[in-house]
C-alpha cells in the first residue's frame, strides 16, 4: 500500500481493495437512504457520506476514485426477475441439461425462442467519413413487412433447428415441435427450455406433446379452455417443456444468437426493397449451424473459451 493510501484510510480499512469495496457498497445503494433527495450519487454527496476517508475536497475524492478504478459510467437497463421459483426452476433446468450432456443418446436439451424482424433495416454503428455524414439505413416506401422465426438451440452441440413464417401461430409452433422431433428421432426425451409466452402452453400446442411433468403452473390466461380444440393435432411427441423464470431473458442463451443475426444481417441492411432476398439471407445465416457449432456455443456462453 502506498504512502498516500495509508494517510487516507484509517486503520480499520488498511488496503485499497477494502476501501474500494466499502465505497462501492455505498454507491450501489439509493442516495435517499443516506438522507439525500437525488436519485444518483454526486461527488459532494459521496464525500459527505464517506467521512471515514478523511478527505476534505471533491478534487481529492476524484483522484482517489481514479486510483481505485471507480469511474463515472453510463448505466444499463436492469430488471430482476420477480419469479418466486427462480432458483428452483433454474435448478431443474440445469439437471435436465446435465442429463442430456451425460446421456446424449437418450436425451437432448434445447433453448427455444422466437424473433421478429422487419423489411426496414435497423439502425446501428458502421464506418463512415468523419464529419456530418452518417451511415445510412436505406428504407423502402413499402409497408414494413414482418417475418417471424422460432428456433431451438441444442445446448450440447450448437445445432440450430428453426422455422420461418410470417406468423408463428398455434399450428406453426405445434408443427415446429414435430420438426424438432424429426431432427432428433432417437432420443427418449427432448427437453425444451423457453420463456413464458402463453402460446407455448396453449392446449392445442400441448396436444402435440406427451403429458407434461413440469411441477410449476404454466402461464396461460384464465379464460382459455383446458382442452384442445377440434383442429388441434393429437400426438405423443416425447418433448418436455421447461419454463424459464419470468422476466429473465438473460437465462436464455439463444437470445445471443439473435444478436449475432442482427449484427451480421439485419442492422443497416440494403435490402428493404428485396424482401425475399433478405429472408433468404436470414435462412442462410441460420443454416450455418444446422450441423452444430462450437463457435456458436462459445458465443452464447454455453462453451468455455
């Protein structure tokens, strides 16, 4: 510890690491808890709160924060899942994933999600000359047509199974589960972890699957019928649905596949007047992973670097 640090920190906080953690503990709390009216910390407020630092000026505090590698940063959106069964659900999902990892001949584990994209390009960063000129998103005068994709990512191999349609209806989702079974005909059980979009658990969709054993209630509207309609396809596909915690998109790694797709194909694309070509490019991108991909598993965080 340098001489300045020993002068600033009382004996109770004898290292930079301890002082840094103490300051961060304050910064990560609401200033109102310390009697301030504002919602964000300012140097003067922090100086008044951390009297134990033995500093008297804002300039001195600023220098100390720089030395402790605490800086003024832009925030990011944050949402904590309100699901009371958060830990229990993730534990069951992890058990299913481990079962598929150790017995891939009998079980397979997938993360499922849907994505919408549109004719008009999305804005993003790109290279352009310095000055007032900016990268351009070339828009069409036509209506902003939408396409939908439902996809499942094999958590062990990186193989992606998908279906692209203008709408992912009950019939299309039900048919996608049949596609997934066709892609994995030998396994005894296919585990599919997905978010809580009610359509995932509609009686017409569940009619296509074997009886479900998930111990927590599915998220469906109260006015839905309990039984499938007459047009529902009755089957016994060996697929078990696993519900991710509510409002916890960070628990679904396939979300990062969508990020990759947007970065490579959809941001600032120049095909707003060539809708069919754009859809074909999206399919060509997803087809890269039709035989599995370690690179994809690393990208989404399912395989260590």
